[in-house]
C-alpha cells in the first residue's frame, strides 16, 4: 500500500514509523509546508520521498491528513476534486465542519473522518514515536456516510496502529471532546499564565512546583498551531464549556469568600464522586 | 527518640513508616479522631501504641501535627500550654496563621512550622508509603523564631525523610503556594464538576477520557477534609489567584468568541514560554 501523509508533525511522523513497522505501508510519501519537518523525515527515513499535495495524492492509495485542523479544511476541496479511487482519512481533533464539507461533495463517500486520540505535549516529527497510538482509542465519525471499501481500508489502518475503534456522530464528538479534552488544554495554558510571570523573579518556582502543579500545567506545552484552529472550529462548545467551568470556579471563590465550609465540602465531595467514575474509565 | 504523630492519614501514616525505617523513631505513638485510622495503624504496626492528645504529648520527645490545617490551629494552644522540653513540628500546607499563633505564645520557640511538599490524590493511612517524602522539598517557615535545639531536631527529622530543606517566610509561602499548588486543586475539582454530570449518561466518558484530561483532572480525587481548611486559611491569596485565573480563561473565551486567531496565538505562545521555564524546574 502506498501511503501519502500530509503534515509531518508528531502525528504524521508517528504514523510513518508505525505504519512502516506494521507492514501496512509499502511506500510512504510525505508533505509538510515546513521545510525542516520534511528534511527531518527524509534524513531519518520516516518517509521514502517527498511530493507536493496534488502530486502525492495522485499516486497514493491512501491519503492521510495529519495537519492542524485548519489545514484539513483548506486542503479537502482540492483533494476531493481530483479524487479517483483513493481514500482520504483525516486525523483532526474536530469533526463537525469537515464531515459537513465532505457531505456536500460527490466524492465525499471516500473520505473517512477520524480522530485518533493520541498525543503528547511535545510537537514536531522529532517528538514522534512508533508506539504513540498503541492501545489508544480511534474515533470514526459518521461511518454511514462512507462507501464500504474506504471505510474498511480506514478500519485496517487503525488496526495496524493497534488502536481501539469506536464510532460517533460528528456533532456529539465535538461536544464531548470540548469537555473531555479541549477544555483541559485551555485550563492548563491559563494556569501557566496565572502561576508565573516571566518578568517576575520573585516566585520560588524552582523549589515549589511540585507534583500536583506539574500534572495540571503539563498541557501548557502544547502546540499553538495545533490548538488554535481546534478551539475556533469547536467555538460554540468551547464557549459553553468555558462558561460552565468559570461558573464552577466562581462557586469555589464565593464559598471561600464567605468562609462557607459546608458549601466547599459539597463541591469537593461531588467532585470526588465524579472523579471515582472518571478514574474507572481511565 | 519517642515520636508522637497526631493525625494518621496519608501523611501521618507515611511518616510513621519512614521514620521507623530510617531509625529516627525508636517508639511511635499515634492519635487520630477516626477510630478506623487508629486501628488500621495499630493492626499494621505503623504505630506502637495509641494515646490521647495531651497524654501522648507528655511522653513524646517530638510531637508531629499531621492533621488537616484546621486541626493544627485547634490543637496548638493546648499543646503549647503543656509543653516542657518537647518539640512540636507541623506538616500543614498553610503557614501564616499557625506561625502567628505560635509567635504569641511563650513556648512558641519550640514550635517549628514546616510543610513537606509531598502528597498524592489518595488519602488515609492505607494509601501511605515509606517513600512518599523521598527527594521532595520540605519548607521550614520563619526559622528565626525558633530556639536552636527544636530547629536542629526538625532539620534531622526532614533529613531522616530524605527531603531537601528550604526556608521561607510564612507570608511568602502562603502566597506562592496559592499559585503553585492550591489553585491546581480548585482547577481540577472544577474540571470534574464541569466535564461530567453524574446524572448524565450521555457523555461517552469511558472511551473519550484520555491522557490530557486524566492529568488535569487527577487532583479532583483529593481529600475534601484536607483541602477545605487550606482554601479558607489561605483565603486572600486564593481569591487573588482565582481572579487572575478566571481573567485568563475569560481572555481565551473572548478570543474564541471573536475568532481572534492572533490573540489566541499570543496567549498560547506566552504560555508555552512559561511552561518551558516551569518544566526546567520540575
């Protein structure tokens, strides 16, 4: 199988390593706007050769879109327009807009809307590794819109990555992910901005930043280029989630202000109960 | 050395295990208001015997206060009143109020205000383990208020726990900890409350709660009994930190609402830069 990976960052690079190892890909062609990503992947033999978008798409059996989600929306129309028998699979963290776009195109049945739930706070192909996807969940959205063969090919792709496949509606996907992934990133970005001022040499950060802080601030290392279009494509859900989150924080603040021990206890005990349920699912 | 541990939760239980192992404690006496904690510690030989607060304090060489911080404030006056040659060391996460209380007592020089920065989201003596403190930071506040011998004894205590000692002013401690520890807990409690409603069977939490969410929500498992009085004793700093945090979240929300890609990028890139500095300190 000839695989064309568009976008050679953490996801694209890890895909290349894993798909070659598993034998799914016989040949891997790659494209990235950033020359340094492309040359890194060639020098380190992650890909066999480079090609421009439409040129690579023409010779590939399967085209994988692993760019930030704004790049996916931008590239899809021209990719669909020139599509013959190839399959396109995307790896984006938002799904509603891309599924709508494909639904209005005659070749849209050959596009499988997917979201492999795998990532770390580091980015770029130098951070990529073969096991990134292993045992993680991959979501395929609205498989009923796909022709049978493209869907089967995508299923085999995620099987080759050793992922657990689930199916969702794109609208439901974007809403759930706002609360269970995207919000966590804003929370962590904001914590870094709150906890430390680069110009402030006073805070004893080298001694005091411990385990609890470390885990809540970790996602502040995440790529701006990746997360910017996710937040904007998932705008309505993000605003709803942020409003609810800020109202919960404000409740904590109010109870602290009022010395309301009972109110604080109720919030924390409810949170403990939810955490127990969440923890069973992790 | 005869050690009396008041409060046999995660901290008290781990202290017992570690101080016995290191040889610092020859005999360990324990007290806990909760009968199940006390019997757990006796049955599992974490402590040698149980004693009431004033009785245990009388026969101990060193009294360790490992209760939630409201318990520490409550017990201190009677402990100081009956103090002869013993040393008291507390393990509380807030320090300003307790240091002020001790400063007004004639025996206050024998009280060492400490904060071992070690903890996990699980609580109770059954979660305790010998290595909890190893290589972590212990803070002693306002050592200039101590007589020489109590201070030296406390230093040896933290040395026996294999901790790195630093010294701070209590007011500075409480402010820095608000931003670098206490805020993280409220953020995590609030995330659990926001992300999942116990009555809401719709959210696909079993498949979608991944790595980023897991690390930001982990502290939602923390003990309400421990954190309630920390938030209230550190009230002014918590409100300041929460206000700044909410204003940073609101900036993200505003930029999303306005489709302000540039504004979002600036926030995330600043956050990335801060994370780099933080990450070097972890």
